[in-house]
C-alpha cells in the first residue's frame, strides 16, 4: 500500500530500517558493479606483457563495457520496470559477476573481449534501476541526498576496484584480481533477493504498471528535459577532470605514474564526498521549497566554474591544489538535485526508465565526449590551459537549470495530477 508525502508523489510504505537495508544492499551491488568494471585498469600492464597486446586492444577491453552500457541502458530499464526491479537487479549482478569470473579464466584477447562484452550487458541498466528502487522506499524529501550518495558509490567502487585489484594482481596474479571482484558480486547477488522482496518494496509500482503510463512522460515537460541536459553538461566537466588529473599531476607536478594515480584517487574521493554532501544540503536547505534545489544546483555550477577556472591558471603549488580540491568537491554536486528533479517530474511507474534516460544523456553529453574534447584542446593549447577552459561548460549547465526552474512548479503539478488519476483508477 502506498502513502503520500508532502509532495503528493507516492512512495512504498516500508519501515525506516528496511528502507535502509534496501539502500545498503543496492549500494553494495553498485560498488561491485564499478569494481568489476575498473579492475581491468589495474592489470593493464600485466595483460600487455603476457599477451603482447597493443594499447588499442587494451582500450577496446575497457571501451566495450561503456559502449554496451550506453546502448542498452534504456531498453533494459524499460524491461526492468515491467518485469520487476528486484528480479532484474539480481539477474544483472549475477551476469556481470559471472562475466568477471570469465575474465579471470580467459586465455586470450578474444576470450577476454567476449567476457567484457557480457560485463557491459550486465551493468547496462543497474544504476538507473537501482536508484529507482531506492527512491521508491524513501520519502521525496530525501531524494537529492539519496541520489548523490548512491551515485557516489560508482566513484567509491572505481577507486576500490583499481586499488584492491592492483594489490591482488601484484601479490597473487591478475587472474585473482578478477576472481576477487567476481566473488564479492556473486555473494551479494545471492543475498539480495533473500532480503529484498519484490512484493514488499514495489507494490505501488506493480499496481500502476497495469495502466502502463506512456513513455512520453520521460520527455514531455521542459523541466525534466532541463534536468537531463543540465546534468549531462556538468558531468562533461567532471568526466574531463577525472580522466586528465593523473596526467596533469604527472606533467606539472613531476609525479610518477603511481603517485599521480594516488593523487587522482584522492580527487575522485573528494568529488564523491561532494556528491553526498551537496545532495544532503539540497534536501536540508530546501525542505519546504523543493524548487530551490534547482537554485542550489545553479550555485554549484557557478562556484565550480570559478574555482576550477582560476585553479588551473595558477602556478603549481598549495594554492592551486586547494582550489582544485574545492572545485572537485562541487564538480558533481548537481547529481543529487538533478536526480531529485527527474524523480519528481516523471511518473513513479517509469522511474527506472527515467533514470536510464538520465544515464544515457549523462553519457552522451558528458562522460563520453568530455575526456575526448579535452584531449583535443590539450593538443592545441596544452593540458593546463585546456583544463582551465573546460569549466566554461558549467555556465551552460547553469543556464539550462535556470530555464528548467521557470517551469518546475507547473510541471510537478502535472505529474502529481497523473499520479492521483492512476491511484483512482487502481483503487
């Protein structure tokens, strides 16, 4: 049975303790997702030497996962919304974990490529369906906090996958690095459906699913379009920073690859912490006026632009690192507010697909082109100058969020009316 919050958007009625169990296990699987995805980077040198691979081949082993995630996020999320989120998440986790185990057993590039292909299929829709399930058991007042915290799990998983994978590969061999990630994922996937039951966490979504609301609800109001686009543009900056900061530290601070990697990991962790804190601030400061979360997202974008733009123009030193750290803290701060906007501006029965659409736009506008465009700029003007120019994209993100704010109240009211009509039909 569903109940209604102050925003009149239905959520599933479960105990607070059970809701946090749902979050913890779903968050744990997200960490496993990114550990399995990023452990490959830690063993690149070993694979290159053992199989005599080119850099292009190594890059394809990483790129095939991102390609499958981009292509399959939306269709698999649609299927999950209709088939059942718990069953879908469990199947996804088992697939990517078993595929990671196949990586450990691979004896050639072609076998590894096939295994990584399956990893990409398994991971394609997990983030979007997982966050939709988490948000369905918490009140809307926590949506920005939960979205920021959940998405930060990807960064945590990436750091853990590279760090733990590197240690295991160094002491036990690269195959055990993959096997370790696979074992963690399989154990969580087996526990997940035992503690998280479909009927308990998603009765409202199942009831509304009979009505099958139109997927036009994903894009039929200006505010949700602005949430997608604003988020993607800001993640252009975030992706560029995370991809190129190791090279920046290597070139301008004369760090070796190991120390540059550690320094980059610190910046990634700062960014992950910022996602969580910025999401919490959005919920706490805007509890009575949810539309003010968009204003806060605009502030995050503008401050990020100033801090990073100035920081990369300074000479190497403590002052530069301080400004870069502050900028990285804010660079992904819009994740929570943008996720809350998407949840508030789409029908509950298509939340999984809505977050898949957000993931798709984030990849197309931000995560994929950001590092590539920055590399092109660096070839022309140098890496430091290129990184100083990239934050200008935050101004575009702020402008898009500002446009969305102008239509937000009206669009939320339309979604609320649709939810009430669905409840009346299914009563």
